[in-house]
């Protein structure tokens, strides 16, 4: 197999992985606070001493789309959405985790918990326990949870120097080794949640484009194979 086939094959391998990302984006088009992902590509230069230089396609990273998802009105008092930058912090058995999914509820102890059942962190630390018999629950624009009896606690909203360093774990949670920074004036909206920022039509278009490119690369490999076969047959006939 000559360099042409190797280059085409390297591109097919990266496109196959990108197709997996696109399919995952489409599957999560209705997932709360899901952020679409794309593949980052670069050239890999192979520079042997006794052959021409060859450029191969190489995928080096997965890049997350940090644009805010569409707002979805639910009217539920414990559903909250962050407008703009920021993440809610929750406490898990594995340490602090971060999420944009503000579909909260209360557990049997009255603690405010995420969809994964993890306690939501309060500003200043600790968890938030909501008195269930003190009237309707209100969440202010700064994340302060209150009832008719007065303020209970403020939901902690944080951000990071680089959101791209957040590692996706499970159930919409992110982990990081970076230190979170409290947002002084968060913008929290009660009765709404953040939808996915995936645009299904765009992702379907990407998928079709990738499939056509994959087929084009396969045609290059097939053509190169036929050329080699004919060259070998011609040499054998002349031998």
C-alpha cells in the first residue's frame, strides 16, 4: 500500500471517530444542558530519511461547544437555569462536580439535590436544606433560596479560568483539577431549565458531509489498489 492509500485511510479513521461524535450529539439533542462536541484535527508530518514527506490526518482533541442551550420553561419551583456563564456545584462521593443542569428536587431530608441525587452546594460551602412547610419556594436571580419564613441559603454558582479543561464524567456532570471561582453576581432564573445547544439539522448536515467524504476517501483507496494491481499485472506480462 502506497502513501496515497495510507493518507486516505488515516482520514477515514478520524472521520469514523467524528461520526461517533455527531451521532452522540444527535442522540442528546433533547438532553438537559447537553453541550455539543466537535473533533479537532491537525496534520501529522511523517518525515522518513529515505522517502518523501507525507502528511496524515490526525484527531488531537474533542472540543465542547460552550454556547448556552435554549431556555425551556417548566414552571417548577426547583427548576433553575443559569443565564450566561457558570456551573452549579454538587457534592458527590467522588468529590465536587459541576453541572449546568438545574433540574433540582428535594430528598427525604429536605436537601436540595440534583437529578443524580447529589446535594447542591451552597455559597460558602455546605448543603441546602429547604423547609417544606414554610410556604412556596422562591429562588432569586442571585440564586438565593427562600420561603415565607425568609432566606434559606444561596446556591453556589462558579466558573473556571478555562471551561475547556472540564472533564465530562456521567449524567451531565463535569470534573476538573482547576479551582472553581465564585461568580459574584450570577443570573439564575427560576422555573426554567437549559436545553441542549445541539442543532439537529446542523448535525444531520455534518453527518451527510462526513459520509460523502468517507466514501470519497474509500474511492481513493480503491483506485490506488486498482492501479497497483494493473501495474503488477503489466510487470508480470513483461517478465
